[in-house]
C-alpha cells in the first residue's frame, strides 16, 4: 500500500503472460496472434470461473494487510485508519474468524492500554509474536493477549515500512518502499528501496537495490528458499536469497503490485492496483489473472486448510475472501 488516494493505473501490457506485439503484415502471423489470444481468453475464462468470492468483511478502516494464524485459527488484519504516514496513534489490528466474521475488530488499538500504533501495514507472525510495520517503527505484540512486546525504532533509516514476513533465520524482514508524502498528500519517491532485517534487539538494512522500484509485498518462498518481493513503482517480481547482493527478476505483472504469497503448488499469488486484480505467476514466469474487479487490493495471505485467500481492499474498507481451486 502506498496511499489511499493513489488511483492511477498502468495499462495492461500482457494478456495471461503473452506479450502484445505488433503483428507482421502476413496473414499467417495475424492468424497466429488471434489464435493465441483466443486460447488465452478461453483459459482465463475457465480458471476465473473456478476462483470464486466466498465472503467479505466490511466496516474496517483502511485494511492493509491480512495474516492467517494456523495456531489460533484466526485472521489478523491491520487497519491504517487515516493517512498512511500520520502518527496519530489510532491504527488498530482486527481479529477475524476463519470465515471472515468479526471476532474482535479492535484487538490491538493505538491509544488504548498504553499502546502505540499509528498506521499499521505489513504483518508477520513468529511464534506467539505478531510483528507490525508502522511507518518507521517495527512493533511487536503478543498475538494471544495483544500486549506490547517491543517497539523497534528505525526512524531516520527508513521512509515507509510496508511489507513484512518471517525469514528462514527467524528474523522479520520488512520492505521500505522509500516514499514520502507532502503536506497535501503528494507523493515522492526519494528512496532508498530496501529491505530491513528486524529482531527485538534492533534493525539493519540487509538489501538495497534501485531495481526494486518502491518494494511493497514480501514473502518467504520455502520451496525455492528465497524471498519474493514485488514492486509497486514498477512491474517487477523479484527473487532474493539472503546470501546474494542483489535481486533476480522472476517475472513481470501488470504493475503496482502490493501483496504476494507463495502457494503450496509453487505458484505465486500477487495483487495489482493497476488493473484491480489478483493474479498467479507460474514458476516459468508466466502470469494469469485469476480474479478481477478488486479495487485497491493490498497485502494478502493464504489459509491452506480451506484454500482461502484474504484480500484487504484498502480504499473500500473491507476484506474479501476468495477460494482457490
């Protein structure tokens, strides 16, 4: 997520992973292109019918990230509740039941019980600890009681903490999208584009690369033993292993990618603001849109037990639930 009023969309330059190129003058080339597009449309129609929306939770306030906890069998959802950079101490974390029905809409609430929570975004769960990306702090709470555990100050070293995931070493990795906002909400991107490694003892920059172009969502892909990071400022979907100095391009999406999760079958599931979609990327880099008509789709997660994906809609103030085939 970057900002609630950021609504410009990039034009779609690929249809189900097939690049649109200028046709050759020959009729055979045109026929091949038409056939490929028709086949792609047929595949999309078949797959999109199998992905179905199974519910939604409303009455939220700028929901940005959803995380499923298998231990408690609940969804945690971060709510920005205002400007994404305002230090107004009114952000909150909701707990939802597996079907999305409210369990405790303000389980953790900034300004209450001595807690500080401004504009929470990315969530990550490690054991009994729920980590939250909160502008220039990484905050930790007890996932069972909501009590504060840690407030890691990264002020002056980051611009905009956004996505969050647990790494293979047990540390928390958060993206810094590298954006700032002016007094009228105007956005600029001075960078850096980086990933920060967080523990209770502190935080260090572990990756910095301009290729990331405003990195947003991040997840650990255990099958491939790598992080996957998606770009909001560009179209790239990148892989990065902790011992590598830079990222590797895995594929390209429609643009303005926000959330990403690795599915058990090896595909990546990603959200895009550019065309209000949820799309899957195969291991060979080809993409396929699996759900559409989801404006401002933010940071997603997947519950394997019922093959359900939670998609926060930042500007619509709700979370949609989609069932995967």
